[in-house]
């Protein structure tokens, strides 16, 4: 049992000519919050897709709890305890919020269609318990009493939170958040960051998130990796990253370092 | 049972599924090859003359299929809906052509009649009228039955199309009676007549009507292709196909583009209908149904939404239907079975048709 | 919701049992039981009760009774919509004229009730049930397609409505020992074997190609021909089936041609027959004889084939091809429906005959009761139809056998000479 | 009156005029008219339509035109409405007059168009002129349409008088309130009323088959079978979102299993009804599995066409010469022996109850599944397959399951169908049948039970009711289908998700502790466990 929950070794993903992810090594500590940052098109989401099994990388391995995920299909990987959210929200929009969370719990439950038909004890118990769990998760992400509203008819921020609740449904050990605070106002952003922290502190869920909002990233991350043109150009603690010239260059272009210094001195 | 054993089972079942697809495809493929070997090498029951005849029949059929299939593909490419009434549009075209010929045949000129004195001209008229009427049908079909359903769930327009198809069929039946009409061709297109070539001591006839319709369909397909690839309308169509909202923002009039698409596909169906009538010489209210289904199959076979795909699919289907049963030595009654089996096998290995969709929906 | 389904479930089982027992309790024979259960026709029930006539009381199916001013209905189940509509419409039109010609029975007029059965079993059974529960239907001229007929027969059996089908040729129909089903359709067995003999002996055909349209009619005929022909000593070199409704059979014909047969027997109807006859020339079958059946006979074949049709054979029932009655009918049909009979289907005359024959039989059994109503005893009618003898119609002379075959004469063969059907040399 | 509005109402008239011409050319006017006068009690002769009938039809169409024209704009003054109806009436009348004028020409020149337009016999054309001769006939046509359209306008005008509308609203809203009261406010009362409602409903269902005679037993039996089919297809299309066009193939498999096992021809294995029924269901499910396995990768319309192909393959094979010896070929299989009840064979009433039972079973299963983990997994697959897989749903497995269960439903329906008709043949199972079932579920409202019931009745019951309109029924049916889709794209009864009973929200949202999750694990062995 290593203390790294997920490790990527030299992972590369190539679309036609372009190499979206190029020999990326990551080591994510158990129960840590790990941020992946980088300019648009740096291959962050592609990396997520490689981890959660949408893509199989051309080269390299993704090790989860020390064992390779190669050849495992997406749902199995989800079953192993990796769940994720999406950059552009993808809920089951015609289902109610509670149903979304129940689908999230799918893998965890045992009941099959015959149970349902014969209304067995297992069916009744699982329905009851799963609904309880679902409601608690909804409350946890702050969607009190919205259980029976259709997902599509909810405000943007609420949909993001619902997506997280759905992801939590399967009691994940690792949670991949793709831009959780995108398009949120400062207030919502703050709530989201506290939420993420609580996830780690109260349930010991390891969190890997893609984020553009530097305040959020610097605020909550233990570890940060920076991708640029599919390559990892740096990783380390927020401090190291902030002072890493390559990163600043990647973000602000050549000669950005000086600006950054000025900026940090002001702060 | 514990979770991991069950997940083991699931992995096994998944492997099974993974394995079964190529297995099934392989079996069918092997069978086809085996039959081919038996028939062509061992028995070889048919001489070259027969093969030529079969090929000719296949090409002609394929030409018509392609034309109709293009109609499906055009509409599908833009609206992602199966225009089920397309076959009926073709049938209406065939009927208009029939009426034109009847009318011209009735006009007396000295000892002959208009149809035969100005044969080429009358054929031209027939095609113009047929294509116009079909185009109009397509236009109004879209305006009445499909446009109100732009925003509706995907299956709703399909049902509307089915309703329209039933309606059109019965309307034509009630108007013109269920009688089977036979085309009166001008003499230079007499059915059955044609160039004769002698292949191992038996005359193989290449019918004029067949050559005519084949050439015509080829020409029309080329014209259409240039329209879609080169012209402004074509660009608009492709834009709408890719993304209606954006296209509209870019100043493309989506509605009119869609209407024009329907007009185009209708016109093609009309031409196909008239050709069908001239070559096979028989039209009635049910004429459109079978070619419609076949053409739809052809469109999917080639990769629906993909113009060259539709052409290829049409040709392929036509040839399979005419030569396939002979080549595999099975009953001609089973040609449709053969066609569909091949379709299934193709789709097993290339899930989006021979040439693939040109406008695939978003994947991951 | 699902909370309530369970009690409902139980309730329904209870209902089912209760209902299941109900008919079982009544000691009456099945037919009567159904009669009672279907509550068919309060009128029937009332007449059987109220009618003074012993006949109706003794008749297990009772009588159909008609108050003055009502009409005696003859039903017809036919495909009026869908791909085979032309047959249904044509035959029912023929029957309409027949009913009009039939005049009246003791002052009651006849009426044709033609219903759409779409030619399939589902529709056939639907129409049959409709007729069965309509007390004013005394007999059914139909059904048209064998599928619909097969599904309809058992239903008429239960209520004692006699059938006389103009065109359901499926041999199996008369082998199930049905009392009500009869047909004036030309029996495949005789036609087929006769055609085979004619091909072999008279036309001196040695190698025969069989092509049929995959319908029960066409295939049945082709099989019989094939069997008889081989028994005669000829060789069936190739047997192929086509897909009906298409218009290009050159491929299959080319395959047939490669076996170079002397003649091609086609089992099927005019539409496909004409196309095949046309396309034989261009597919290397120009030397082979086209030999059709009674389904391909008719004026329409000539117009469709034109010059290609020369020398094509067909077999018909030995009717006087053009009698005065037939001419009268033809003119009547033409000016009422605007088409020459035989254009929509070859069975126009058969349709007329079926309805007319039934009407004539009804006349023999119907009687006016003391209460001024017209009574038609059903069982009597069933037996009377089965005993039909020497009825001269437009499409033949009909005498029903014990199994319900009413048209078993040897067929007569006709050939196209200079654009007209003429009797072929025997 | 504004020019645009004027043109608009004129065009409305033209459209109705075209509709009118079409109706006349297919002699729909005669049929509809004779129906109308039949209601009044005038019997019309079969051959030539009565003038009265045609007038009735004309008035109806005119009224409709006038009403449509007048109702075009929401906020329009009464005057405008009347004007609109007048103008529309004028243009419709014009078209009608032109048509009959043409008829008059044909009549006077003795030109017979029947070879092409089969309905235009001389007597018919004279009837269209109301037997009034040239001038009067044309004038009459114009006037009837003009006046009746104006009448329609007047009707709308009166309708929109504030007094009338308010009165109507009062009258209309009253029963709603009343029903609401009856259903009761609290959940408990509702439940009770529901129970009573269902009890009544099923009491009626239990009585009806004995009451309404063999014909309606048959028709409603067919409807019932199509309900089962609809539910089955709903599992596939409505829940798991796979478009399957060859669904009737599974029906065919069920029917043929029953037929082959219980008919003297061609095999004379006499298994008896119940074993055959069970085998039919199993075989259908298996065939679903077999066709499904290789095709689970296919999306939307590709699956549609492939399954369509599958359906056609089954049908053609059933009637082909190759299998004739086994399946009876094109002749189909007749004289199928049905089940017996206390030693006597089933009659139509017994079958009706059997079907009712089967329907209730189907509804029950469907309902259980719909609200279970399985059902939710299906819905997830329908909504977004990729995400569903990423949330741990084995999508291929569930798509297959849906296909199998749906196929099993079809097998059940098919077996009962074949046994009830005592006959089945290959042409029963044509493409149109599959399409009918698809229409059924979409017309009714996809993915919900009441919708399916309603749809089945609409699709199978309606044509029987439409028998009145004879040869026009398929025409009317097609038109209705289009109209229905345009008016209610979501189907007659749009389906919405159930409201689950959720435990009360605790004031301080405490996270789910592990204890709850361990409870979720089932205790003891379960035979159904995978």
C-alpha cells in the first residue's frame, strides 16, 4: 500500500498528429488536494480522461493504488473508487436531483432487476438506504429539499454541486474535479472551496482538480502540477509554483517574471 | 457473493461481449467466402453472359438507389431525422412523369403524336415536371410536417414522417385508384430494347432505358456534389448540418437552407421516380415504399450524412441484390436477407458505415 | 402507484377466476355458449325466444330475422388499404353489382357490407368478429386473402355464418374439415397438375423453370406444377421465387436463363407476371414460353405486355369467356366504377359470383314468419351453401364438394395471339 | 383593415380551398357528408351522394375555415374577426366555384377524366353541382362556403364577447375545483380516493368482457396485446433510449413458437399452451440477447436500421422456400390449439381475461423496473451514455438487459396473439407492424404507462372506430398522426419523473457516516445476486 493513491508514469495521449499529453508523471498523495493548472489546451482534461478511462494512453501507465488501469473500462474504474465531474456540466438532465445521486450510487448497490420485480427485502432496504444516503449527500453539498426538482431546471451553481454529489454517490477514494468553480461568483467560489476542503478533511477523499482561479488553487492545494502544451513543466507546493519562472512564463509569456514579482510584492 | 467476485464475473461477461462481435462477423464472413468458393470455383453454374446481365441489372438498380439514398442523406445530415416519406416523394415524381407522358401521347401531330415526334423534348419535360412536383412535395412536407417539430425530441419528427408517408400513399391511391399504371415510353426508349453484345453465343442486351437512367443518375449525383461542395448554398447547408445555432449567428438563414435541402432531395427523388417509371414501366401508389427502405439502408451502409457514402452504398446494395444471390448460390428470394446481413456485418466492424459519418455527433 | 397495483392484481385474479367459471357453469355446447356469452344480437336471442317457427327453435344457431324495411346483409372481408388494396376494392366492387342484381327475397333487399381486413390475419379476425356480432349478416363472400381467411374461419364456425371465398386459394383451408368455409376460387391442385400435363404433353416442354412470387397462392401452384411435371417425366431445371411488389426482375430471370429452360411457369398475379413476361426477352429467355395461371389472365396482362406478351399462356376456369351476362356485368362495372373489370385484379368476376351465389342460396332458405318478419335459419343456410350445385356464374360453373371446394373443373388454357386471349389447342 | 391581415386571411381561404379540392377529388366530401346526414337520420344511397350530404360537408368546412381565419390573431377586435372570416369565406368560395365550374365544362363537353381521377364520374360531378345545373350550381357552391365561413366568424365573434368568455371560464373551472376536492387535500385522502378509483376501474374491466360481445373483445384484446408490446418497446426505446425498428421480429418469434408447438401442421408436436407460452418468452428474450450482443456499440439510427433489417430477415426467412418445411412458408400455420379451461377450450371472453392478466403483469413489471436501480441505470444510459459509464453503470450490460426484457414482453404478446387467432403467417410481422408499435409509444407519450395505454388504444382502437370512414381510414390515420405530433410533440401524456418520498432534511446537514453505508450492504445470501 503506497502512500500515493494515483501515479501516472510517462503518460502520453496522441490525437492524429498532435500530442495532447506528453510523457506526464504525476504522484498524488493520499488524502491530499492536488491541482493541475495550465493554459487552455494544455491537455489537462485529456489527462483526466486518461485517468478515468475514456482514453487509453498510447504510452505510459496510470497506477491506481499501485495497480495499472490499462484495459479497465470506465465503469470498472469508477467502481474502483475514482469518480469525476465535467468541465461542461453533464447531468442526467431529465432526472430529478435525487435520482442523479442514486445513479451515482449505482456501482455500490447490489440489487438487480429481479429484486425489483419481486420486491425482495434487499430491494426495499437498498432503496431506503440509498435514498437516505443520497439525501444526506444533497444536504452536504447544500441542496436542501431540492430532491425532487428536475436537474435541468436548477441554477448553474447548484448543477455544479449536484454533479459533485453524484460523484460522491459511489463513495470514491479519488475525486477528479474539472474546473469546479468555473463561472461562479466569488461567494459561490468560496462555498465551493470550503466544500472541497471538507470533502478531504471529513471523508479523507483525495481530490485532483483542474482550476483556473489562482486564488482557489493557491488557497487549497497541497500539491500543484503545471501543464503546458501537454508537458509537465513544474510541480510542487503552491509556494514553489508561484516562484517558478517557467510557470510564470507559460502564463504571462516571456518577461512575465518581473511583473509577477511586482505583483507578489504588492501582495 | 462478494463484490470483487461479481466484478470478476462482469469482467468475464465484458470479455465475452468483446469477443462475440468479431466472432460473429468472422463466421458470416467465412460463410460468404466459402459459398463464393463453392459457386465460383467448384460449381460455376453461370457463364460470363449471365454475370454481365446480372452486373447490368445491378448497376441500373444501384443508380436509382443512390439517387434516392442521397435524398435521405441530405435530410439526415441536416436535421438528424429519417425522412420516412422520401419514398413517397419519389412515387409522386413517378406519377407526374406518367401523366406527362400520357398527356403528350394524347396530343396528335399528323400521323404520329407529340411524344414520338419530339421524343427527347418530351422526356425532358417529363423530368422537369416530375422533379418540380417532387421538389414541391418535399418543400411542403417539410413546411407542414417537420418544421413545427424542430425543437421536439428526436423520434417525434420520425413519427410525423411516418404519418406523412401513410397519408401520401393513401392520398395517391384514392386520387388515381389503386390501379397499376404502365408508362408509355417514347419509341427511342422502348423497354427491353437495347444494344446487343454477344457473349459466349448468347445475346446480352444492354437496355437503352437502363443506360439512360444510369448515366442520368451519375450526372445528377455529380451536379449535386458540386452544389454541396462548391456553391454558397452548399456551404450554408454544411454549416447548418454542423451547428444550427452558430450558423444562424453567422447569418445563415437556417429555415430557408433546410427548405432548399428538402427541395433538392425532393427533386432528386422525382428524377429517380421518373427513371424508375421509364425503366420498369410500372407505377402505383405503393411504388415508393420498397425503394425507400432500400435507399435508406444504402444511405446507412455508406455512412448516413455522407454524400459519397450514399452513392457508394446505393451502388453496392444494387450490385449485391442482383449479383449476390447468384454468387453465393442462394435463392433470389433471400436477396434482401443477404443485403441486410451484409449491412449488419459492415456495421459490426465499421459502426458508422463504410465511409463513416461526415458529421459525427460528439463522442466523449 | 405500485402500492395500489398489488390489491388491483389480486382483484383481477379474482375477476378472472369468476369469469372463467361463469361460462364453464353453463352446460350448453360451446357454440351456443359463445353465442350467449358474446351477447351477440339481442335480436337473435329475442327471435329464438319469440319466433313461433319450429325451424328457428330447432336450429342450433337460430335464425337471422329481418323486420320489414331492413336489408339482408352479405358481408365481405377484403383488403381496402395497404399494398393489396386493389384486390379488395375490385372484388368488393364486383360484389356490389352482384348484390344490386340479386333483386330481393320476399321483398327484402340485399346489401353488401364490405369491411377492410388488410389481407392479414389480424384484420381478418377483426372483421370476422364484427360480422359475427352483427345479427343482420347472413353470409360472407370472402375473405380475399388466405391469411385473413384462415384466421376468420374458426370465428364464423362458432356462429354459423357460411363463407364463399372468391380468391382464397390456400389448399390447407379446405382440409381442416370446416363446415362453413367454401370457395369458388379455382383450386390449385387441379389447375397445377393440368397445367403441368399440358406443358409436358401438348407443348412438348422438357426443361421447365418454376418462378413464383412467394405468396401462398403462387408458391402452392408452382409446387404442384413442379411435382406433376417431374412425375410426367419432365425436368424442373430451376425454381426461383421473386419478391412481389418490385418492378425489376432481370437479375433473377438472368439466373433462370442460364439454365436455358424451354418454358417458364409463373405462379403469381398479373402485376409481376407482366413484368416478367416483358423482361424475359432482354434476359436471354427469348426462346422460352411464358406460362401463367388464372392470376395472370386478364385484359390487363395484354395492355402491360403488348408485343412481348405474344404467345404467353394462362389457365382459366372453363367459363363461357364472354356470355351475355358477362357483357352486361362488364358494362355495368365500367360505368359505375370507371374501369374495365379485371384491371384492378383478375378476380372481379369471381367477386361477383361469390356474392351472387350466396344471394341465390339465401333466397332458397329464407322464409317470412307469421309475424311478418323475414327469417334466415343459419344452419340451413350453411348446409345449403355447401350443397350448391351447378351454379353458372361469370367465372365458371360451381358445384361444391363435401370439403367446400366449389370450382374443381379441369382448367382451360388460353394463349395470346395478336394481342388477344384465344383458347389454346388442346 | 390592414393589408397584411387581409392577405393573410385570403391565403387561409386559399389553403382551405386546396384542402376542399383535394377532398372532392378523393370523394372525401361525399363520405363525410353522408356520415353527417346519417347522424341526422337521412340514409344516403351507395352510388351517388345526396346533395344534402355534400351541403352538410361544405357547411362544416366553411365553418372551420371561418373559425380559423377569425381566431388567427389573439387580440383582434370583433370587427376584424368578422372581416377576416368574410374574406376567407370569399376565397374558399371562389376556389370551390372554380372547381365546380371545371366540372361543368367537363360535363358539357362529355370529357370523362375517370381513367386518371377515378372518382370523377358524371353523376358525382353533377352531385357536386347539387344537381342544379351550371349557373345555379356554381353560385350555390360559392354561397354555401361564403356564408358558412361568415357564420364561423360570427361564432368566434360571439365567443370572444367578454361576457361569454367569462361565463365559460366559470363553467370550465368549476369541475376542476370539484375534482380536486374529491381527490382530497392530504396524501392519505388521495390514497383512499385512488384505491376507490382503481377498484372501480378494475371492477369495470372485470365486467366488460362478458358484456360487450366478441367483436369488442377482439378489438380490445388486440389493444391489450399492443399495450404489452408498447411497454416492451418502451423499456428499449423509452427507458434505455435505443431506437429499435424491427421490434415485431420478437413478436413473430413468440407467435411462431406458440404456433409450431401447438398446431397439427407442419410438425404436430402438441406441447400445450402453457409450456409453449413460457418457451416463447424465453426464446424471444434469447433472440434479443443474440441480436443485441454484437450491436451494442451502434448508436441511434444505425441500431434502428440494423434492427429493421433483423425484422425483415426474420419475416423473409419465415416465408422463404428454404424454411417452408419447418415454418409452413407463406401459408403460415393455422388451426393452432388454444389452452383449455376446465376441459373446454378458451372462448373470446377467457382470452380477454388472459390478456387483461398479461397486461397487468406487464404493467406491474414495467412499473417495478422503472423505479428501481435498473430503471435509473437505463435512464442514465438514455440521457448520456458516456457519463453513465463513468458513474459506474455497465452500459452494454444494461442495454442488453433492456433489449432482452423488451423482447420477452414481445414474445409473450406474440404467443397469446397466435393462440387467440389460431393462425399466424409471415405477413403478420411486416415492417409496418413494428412501426405501429413505435408510433404507439410516441403518440401516447414515451416512457410512461398511461401514455402507452392511451397510445395503444389510439393506434389499434382508432382504426377500428374509423371503420365508418371505410377506405379513407388510413388516410385519416396518417393525417391524425402528423397532426398529433405537431399539436403534442411530447405525446398525449408527457411523462415526468416520480416524486420520491424523501426523509426530512435535518437542520444541521451532517455527513453520511460509514454506519449508514455498511447498512446498505444486504445481509444473507440472495439467489438473484450476480
